[in-house]
C-alpha cells in the first residue's frame, strides 16, 4: 500500500515540509521550466522554490507551447539563467536594465536535460543569458557537483535573488532544502553517508 503524500510539497505525509516553506515576495518574477524526469526526484528543489516564492511559476514539460505568452509578461525583461559563450554576469546585466524587473527563467534538470529544453524551445535559446558569480559552494551534500560552482535549482535561485534584490535576503527558501538533505542522510545512516559522501582526510 503506497504511503500517503502531502498534496502540496509532494513529500510523504510524515515528512511534510510545508511548515518550513516560506512565502516570500520578490520584485523579480521567477519562471522554472522543469524537465519531466525531475518531477519524481527525491530532492525536487524546483517545487520547493516555486512554493516558497509568491512571484514564481513552475511549468513541467519538454516543449512549452505557452512560452510566447509567458515570456512576454508586461513590465518584465526576460533572461535565462544558464551558462553560454554570450552569457552576461548577472549583476551588470541587472544594472543595465534597472528600469524593468527581471523575469528570470530557470531550467531545472541535469545539464543534458536542460540543454535539451533549450534545443526543443528556440525561444529559450534566443533569450539573453545570465550567470551567477564564480566560486559558489553548494550545500547539496548528497551529490558531487558536475563542475565547480554547480548549484541545485533552489540554491541558484536564492543566490540570484540575494544578488539582484539586495539588501533583501531569500535564504529562508533553503530551510526545507536543508531539512530534505538531513532527512536523506538520516535515512541512509551516518556511516553510509560518511563512506559515500564524507570529506576525504
């Protein structure tokens, strides 16, 4: 018999994270485009980010037919949070377009899946790209980063909003994320965690 699940955070009822999820306003609008392969991932951080921000939207799919409408939100300037040869550093990009708040488009998936989303949605590939500062450290202790500075989706969003909307802070978004990681470590046992994910001596 399947375990009961919280309809909001999609966690098992006994591990519901809703009490830790904030409701934070932001001038920046965040649009998360989630690859279907990520929906059932144990650490679905995109869902947590969308739930914790009042000015955010989460769409799931590979081809997004609603993109022409969604990307033309009146009063916003759309940009894609994704690396590339023509990518701009986030803060200078914001300074150049300060008259308009950002519509920050964030693909959610592995690097391969995220690139596929861009390939299947030419409107995404045509957006100006922005990147976070180098040298950021992930708190995602259960995963080896594929490259230096790689963050989970929720960490990338928090870092971007903390930078764009300073002095406002969005670290409260990470509370359910931290609890999720602690729960995973607890479930696997400290010894297994240290053996597979602990820091080498």
